[in-house]
C-alpha cells in the first residue's frame, strides 16, 4: 500500500547553502534538493553522513539506491512561506605560519550570503511503501540550521494515467524514465538541476484533500 506524506520544515535558524554563486555573493534559493533532504531526514543509512562528511566526493548512487529497495522517495522541497536576508562575513586566520593545502570544508572565507530567515516553511512530499516516521527536529544547510519537521499523511484517490501538470520542483532524472515530459521550467542548482511547472503524461496519484495536487507515480532515484 502506498503512503504519501506532506512534510513541512519550519526553520528555527537562518538557512544557508550556495545554490548560485555570483562572484562573492552566495545565494540560497528557496528550494531544497531531494538528495539533501534524504540525508537531513536521516533516511541514508550511513553514520558518517548524519552530521558531517569528511569526504569531498559525493556517493549519491551508493547511498540512495537502498531507498529504492525500501520504496521510499522524497521530492525536492519548495518554500511555501519565506523571506530572505543578506549577510556579509569574513573569516580571519590568526596563525603565525600558514601552509597552503587543500581545504577540508567547502565554506567560503569571505563574501555575502543571501540566507532564508527563521520561520520560513518548506514543503516536500514523501512516497513510501509502508508507514513512515521521521525525527521531530533536523539540521539543514552549511550552518546546520535547526528545522522542525511536521509530517501529515495525505488521502489518495485511485491511481490514474493521463496528461497532468506538477507545479512543484522535481528531479528530472527521477521522472524522465517513467513519464513523457512535455514542458517545464529549469531551476539551476547543483548537483542536478531541478524542474518545475512540469507538464507530463503518465501515471499519477490524485490527492483527495488537495484536489489540484497530482503527484507523479513510480518515482525512484536514478543516476543516468
């Protein structure tokens, strides 16, 4: 039996991650990638990735393929309420002697950051083959910002197949093999650009308590 949840994330700290870099301006767009959400929600079964990662080479395929086996899929999240603030910072080094070496953390030393402010709310959808429980609190972004998780199960109607529009962000790799994607808008961000306002043909789940919402069926993590 398929369970679909609305997962809302309410920020209790400012949220920062660089979705776009313009010189020394690092912009946080009001969208959270579904890869990042899988780690933040504790769905990736790897102790070394729960709070930090000492490696600079991501292992998305290795970490997310087990979720396909568990029949768990998380969509990207978009902000339903948000404001942004611009901060300027500079990190100083007080050492008398400094040796140049490869950095172990991908954090800029100075610049300006456009951050999402506290009390902003994001929403994603989680499709699961079994009832799901998530932690009440999680950490997000470069600053490990605190966010409250509110999980609500949605009521489903009978699965259908037709032409439909999904207005929220999607990972194109996860939908292009199961649906005919006709048109979309691109959200440029690493590691895989997302799409939204997607017109597509294929199977979807109608949501009884949100009649305008049709969530694509047969979503899974794919890597080309």
